[in-house]
C-alpha cells in the first residue's frame, strides 16, 4: 500500500533526526572541553544525509542513474557502510529495484521508479574548523607554552541544528499521523 511507504519514509526521517539530535547533544556537552594538543581537542560532529546529495548529483550511472559520465566512479559512498544504512537498505527493499548482482550487497533505493525515497545516513563527519588555542598557563592540561585547545563547537550553530532537527522530527510525525488517518478513512469507506 502506497501510504505504508509514506510511513516507512517518515520513519527513516525520524531516525535521521534522532541521530542529528544525538550529535547536537554530544557537541553541546563537549563545547567547552579543552585538550593539551589541537589533535586531541573535541571536534564538532555532523551527520551526513545522502538522499538530497544523491538527487542533486543526478543518480549513479553504474546503477541506471542519469548522472553524466565521469562525475562518479565506483559504488556510492554508503555502499561500504554497515549499521543504520545497511539496516535501512534491508528494511526498505523495493521489488522494483535493480537485480542483486548489480546491487553490491543491497539494492539502490533510488534506482526504482518509486516516488518514496528514504533518508540514508552514510555516517557522521567531524568539522574541519580551526581549533582555538587559549592561553591558560596554570591549567593542568596546558602545554609547555601555556596553551590549552578548546573544541571547535559553535553553540549557536548547534542550537540552530537542534531546533531544525526537532521541527523536522515533528514534521515526520505529522506525516505518519496523516498517513494513518488516511488509511483509517479508506477502511471506513468499505463499511
């Protein structure tokens, strides 16, 4: 039933926003932490969502997409990952998707003609923003020059991410509720 696809996709969206909220919580908890070297300092983390990137690139030509040749070589970056991506790919297999011999272990959800595109999370990346040195010569973790290194977390960005993730989660809940209501109304028609 097509409405079930909407519920499935909304579920992946809720799952993605939950990961996003977890990374925001981790980032905010570590915003003021310091380390003796820049390499040891906490770096802000952000989840990567693949569906929007994939659509912007035009698809994977190796799997039947329309992306121009030379733009992409090899399987998509999430093909090697396990965990939530493999789980979602296994859970949302579409009978219209590509044959297993071309799927590198699981099927490409964008290769099917289905309008339902679940959210995939290939992973979490660390920020490459500069780590801030702070002069605190009496701090127990200060280096020989008296510096400690603060994390590169920007609390304002994180609060914005938190609000955005919360709203996105609420929107996905509303999609699930609306789909459920529509299915119930369809069942009532048969009375």
